[in-house]
């Protein structure tokens, strides 16, 4: 039996991080009431003329540069003709030839553990369609055009991927890069980062590709993996039964974890591309390119190497590098207080979860990098205990208050006064005589419980080490 191998290519759509749409001044917010953010341009009214959003061009060019591609000094928009109810013009305004960017690559780890380069074919700009809302109760479909005209870039890979794991790894790395660049906010649940998967099977080593299927509009890394694995199984079963694989566009049913046919797969000629007569050529000047090149942040690889050298654990690094704006926030705090490990722990355990809960990006939080640095310093210098710091963090985050001032106001600074510690120790021993006797009998772990009681009495203000010594003194235990 012939051994088959998958051949996978991706078409990734990322919504550009602009305030307004690609060809009009309507807001790009997708959370508004249906059909509020619309005008005569994005609803395709006769005689309404588009005007290109310059910010979208800058972001697209920035993405091309970061991916190692070549920005075209002159690119064109075309009309891609097809009919959907949520496509008001009856065509999509997209780029065929030339696009804004050609070539590029992204490197991932292969299954064998070595680096694997995934080549990019092109990056082009286009506007998004609207959204159909199916009302099953009333047996009708409603159309919301708020999203129509939203600016996208489409990143098309060469068929260099060989498994679902490689595809998911590629998408996660691309998502991290584009969000760190602030090219896109990349919110998958809102469709701001989604992809189509082209997949076929061929005999191992054969230069001839098999018939491919395209799985449309996947907006979850998990769904991408499931869809590819199912499609590999489906196509393998067809080959083994000597049945033909049809070239199709397919939909992934995430509930059943399977794909199903939508229609036969279109080719470029099916869309009857022709130049968009209402838009002039897109020109990117050498001066803009030089400016964008200078604005590129450090690469993911360089940040990973830097954070590893600082002693950060892989899971902590992953948090800092996967959340939009987190690494920038961390670097600003690190310039003020150079304890990378403590800052990173506070970010991953307190700050980033609070941002997620409040639906805020790090840069939008009232709790600034200088506040994080000050909180870390207070803890490092032994002025503020971990429990007290964690207890007040929700208030610090919500108000942006100065950590030192809030800790002072609440009386939370660690108490090292011997008299106060002795009083607390005596009270704890009196309240827990059985535990005190167990400790004196040699059960040393009981000391942690007794120290915890002092911390409870002091509301986290007692210095834990000094509290332990005060207990030993009260119990008459030698320091030796």
C-alpha cells in the first residue's frame, strides 16, 4: 500500500488595527448594534467612491517587513467578483497582482526538533465582508454590515506544512508576531485572526501534489488542528477505497469535529478579477519603508534568548510573549527595577490575569509599569509581604494607586518590632497549645502552621522569618 503524506498551505486573514475601515471613515468596532457603523461606501451604494486608509497600508507594509518579505513600491487593488448576501458591492476589493508584499518566511520547530522554514507566497490587502445571522426560529437570515469594509491582510503560505501540529505552531507564532507589532489585535473570538486551510495527500517523495480541499474560516487553533486531522483521515480513506478526492471548499463542524462539503473549489479565473477602476495604485515610498523598518520591535527569537538569559521559566516567557503589549510593559518596568524574575512572576500571577478579567491590554491599565516596579521593590526589600501585596493588588489595579502609599494607609508594611512579634507569638501559643507541644516534641513542620497564625493575626504585616524566631523564643527553643 502506498504511504501518503499531507501537504498543507494556509491563507491567514488578520484584521488590521485601524480605527476606521479600509475605504471609508466608519468605525471598525465589531461590538456595536447591527448596521450602525455603516455608510454609503461600505454598503455599496451606487456612485459612492472609496478612499484608501493610509494607516492600513502602513500596517500591511510593516507586517511584510517583519516577515522578511519584499514590500512592493506600487501595488494594485482589483475587484474579486462573487456573490454573497453579506457582500454589498457584489465584489470584494482585494489585491491580485501585484500585492503589497511578496515572499517572506517564518521558522518553526519541526516534528524532528530541528528548525523548519515555512515560505510565504504573498501578503495582500482586502476588505472584509459583512456577517449573516441565521434566525432559525423565524426561518430567515439577517445581514449585519458593520464588519463590511474592515481592513484585512491575507498572508498566503507555500504548501510547506506537513501536519496539524506544524500548522498550529505556525499560526501561534504568526499571531504572536502580528499582535506584538500591533498590526492586529488578533482577537480570535471576534474573527480578527482566522485562516483557511488547503490540504491534500500525495505519495511520500512524489513531486506531484494531490487534489486539495480548502477548509474555510477557522478562528481557533484547536479547530485548525482538529480540522486538519479529520481531513487527513477522510482523504486517506478515499485513497484506500480507490475513490477520487474532489476539489472542494469545506466547512468544519466543531461540534462533530468533522468537515463537510460546501461547494466546488473556486480558482482565480472563477472570480473574474479586474483592476478596481475607482482606486489609484498604492504607492509605498522608500522613506516610509525606512521609517517602518526602524519601528520594528525585537524579534521573538531575540526576546526568548534575552528572557532565558534573565532566568525566566519557559511558561513565564510564553505569557509575556503571547499577550499583546505584555513584553513592552515588562521591559518598561525592568528599566526601573532590574529584578526580572520577581517582575515576571507578578505579571503572570497578578497583572495579566487582571487585564484579561477587565478586557484591557497592558498599556490601557491604570496600574503602570512604574507601579509594578515599586511593588516588586517593596517586596524585594522586605517591606511588604507576599500575602499583603497580593491582597491589595485588585485595588492597586483598579485605581492605579501608589503601592507604597496604599500599603502605608492600610498598615501593611512588615513589622519587625520585637515587642509586637513577641505579643503575637504568645497569643498564638496560648490559642494553640496542642500544636505548640507537637512542635516541642520534634514535629518541626508545625512551626509553619504557627507562623501562619501570626501572619493571620497581623493581616500579613509580620515579617515571617522574625515571626518564626519570636515563636521559638516564646517556646524556649534554642536558635541552634
